[in-house]
C-alpha cells in the first residue's frame, strides 16, 4: 500500500527542486523548519514537528536531478520501514515530481491523513521554487483535528 | 490500489458536508461547476471538466450523514469500474471525512496525479463548508502541466 502524488513545478531545470529535496536548508523551507542532520547519501535526516514528534530518514539513494530515496528509520510505528521515493524529470518548462511513500503495512486512518498532508507539503515545495516561499511546519496548512 | 485521504471540517454536524456531497448544487460548488444528473441512490451524476472530459458516477449507496459510495460508469479508462467511498463521522466540532478512491487496476502516473488533485478538491470542500467558498473547476488549483 502506497501513497502516490504528482506535481509539476514551473522551472527550466530540475536543479531547484533537487536542491530543495537534498539540502537541510531546502527541506526546512517547505516541509518543516526543524530539519537537521545529513542530506548526503548514507546520512540521516531528522525532521521534527514540535510538539508532536517527527521522522528520521536515511538517505538511501541520490541520483542528482533524477531520483532520491529515503528510508524511515525512526518515528511513528506506521512509518518505520517505509520508503519515500522521489523521481524528477524535465518536460519542457516543468519539473515533474513523482512522489511515492511506499510499503505501508496497514491501511490505517493515519495513512489517509498522511496522504492528504503530503499533498499540501508538495504544493509547499512547488510554491517555494515558483514563488520563493513555501509553507513548512509550524506554518503548514492545517487540514484537520490531527493538524 | 487505492487513493486515500482524510480531512476534518470545522462544523457542528455532518449535515453541511453531506449536502455538499449529495446535491448537484453542492457538488458544483467544490468539485466542478459543470455537475448535472441525479444525486439520488441509483441515479447517475455527470461531472464535466471542459474541455478535457469528465466522469459519470452511479450513486450506489447513501446512508445520510455517514456513508456515500459512487461507482464510475464512464470516463477515462483508468477510472471506469473504480469506486469512490466517503465516510463521515462527527468528532466534537469536526466532521471527519474519510475518502477512498478504490480498486485502481494499475499504478499509473495518472493515479499519482489524481491523488494530489483529490487532495486539492477535498480542501475545496473544506473551504466551502467553513468559509462559504470552494474552488471548483474551472477555478480549481492547478498542480501541474496536467492541470
């Protein structure tokens, strides 16, 4: 069971999207301001969403401008062991971002929540590259009682 | 393979969300302005997105304020035969909406697109009930080259 998304970012090369996905500063500008750790392959990124916790992700694969894979090594039980896969491609004036959060073990309500929440963060990534401003936590879009 | 989402709408009862899902006028205010047909159980709803086409949905089940199921009877090949299931429940001041677009046959790129697009339409539904104004097509949020 996978969460799937696709956005297109209006930009002339995948470089800006790639930088937003593979640098601590870039990640902090669209996902959560409280991002630390190492974004290099083999490193571990620590994403925190005070006060509720967060995720530790190992950077498993990084093919510049094309593909990035993280594995969740710590966080909510439902997330640990899942994989987050990013594929980029350039189509004329668009960087197409294919996002897949793979291998959920159970189709729990939290998975529904995370799917919608990922969509809002992908739109935050799009805004960051297109307009210079994302909406990372704690200023992220609230979608429900679960934030 | 299913598309899953969850939103919470700040409202004191599921009634407004239910009306937005089960009347032609309500659907036209958050999904597509070009909505026609019958929203009654056994009826068929016609959702159109000029100029690209649309979907015909049979209303399979409707338990007021709790559950609604549509089956796609015409539209893009990937959609025909899939099921769209809505479950509502009231948690204090929130109507929780669990959305599932079920039984996709293949994990195609179009499924990624539809997943992200559904998220934006669910947020449009939330805005309609909370603020009185949704963002139905043709004024919907553009997420990519595929609109």
